[in-house]
């Protein structure tokens, strides 16, 4: 089974008829992600795309690269956000 996972990203390619299972996630406090572009690009995703908003997560919380200019203030720890970022797609892929 083919799948795609997008974390705090835009969907440049048209995947609507790709046959891919798609999982998308971003943090509720992500100040780097351009929400207007994100919403406009969602048209490129299959109808059955699974989308998760990590409550309290910010853009920088997806990695260990430090604060990002313009990012929001997280209300959860980076460790908690990264754990959710790993656990939720794993469950979605039936790996847990």
C-alpha cells in the first residue's frame, strides 16, 4: 500500500487521483505555516485524506532545530508533539 505523510507542508502536486493514502498534520500554534496557502492547496489531496491538528503544537515542535521566525508559542512540549507526530501516523498506517 502506498501512502504519503505531510507534516506542516503544502501540497504542490495533484494527488487527487494518485491512489495514495495521505495523512497530513500541523500544529494549532504553527505561525510559520501559511494557512491560506495550505487551505488553497488542499484541493490537491485525495478526498479521504486524514488530517490531524496537534493541539498546542507549533512549527518548530516537529523537529529539534530551535525556534522559527514568526512561529507561535507552543502549549505542549516538543517531546509531546514529536511523540504525537510519531504515534498518530503509525496508528493510521496500522503499525501500532
